[in-house]
C-alpha cells in the first residue's frame, strides 16, 4: 500500500513511468501532464524478453491528427533510425528499446498547448494500432 501511495505521489510530479511488453501493449492509455511542468520526463521500460528487432518499443508524441503520417514515414526510416522520422510534427521521441531495456525521454512542454489533442505511441511498424494513448496537458 505504501508503494501505491508513493507512485501516485510521483505521478503528480513532472514524470511518469510507461511500460511496454512482449504482447505489444503499453500499461497506460493516458498520460496527464500537470500544467505547471516545463519539462516532463517519461521513463520507458520494456518488461518483455524479445529483442528490439522483433518487438522494439519507443514513445513518440505528436498531435493526434499527425500520428498516421508519422508512422508511415517511420517505416522508411527503419530500425537504424529507431523508426523516428526527422519531421517537425514529431514533438518528442525516445530511443527504441528491446526486452529488459529502458530509456528516458525529456519532453519540452513549451511546444504543447492546452486543449490541443496529442497522442503518445510506439512508432515500430504496426505497433501504434495497440500501443497508443492520450497525452493531455492539464
Ligand atoms: Zn513497440
């Protein structure tokens, strides 16, 4: 129970932990950012065992309307570029990780507006259908 309280407490701060697994799922469907945060840290963990070539996960954030275009461009980029296109529509993107690995992404909240619709997703080919959620500025 102490653990639960502790994690809620850290959620109110400017960071969150997001976990991806071998079943192509994230453990969060929504990430809420307190409006007071200038930077927001996402700790991405891969709890599975599969390699990043097979089941790689990253976290990319864009306006919801730009997600499909970014995922199409990501396929052309390939794994060497972590499936992240060099495009201004990509507002934040982490490295690609495989099973047992983790990475950290620092998101510049200055690029985001309250009321706009944003989505976080994994840009590994095919994963965004399941691995996505709302990124909300409160
Ligand atoms: Zn993925």
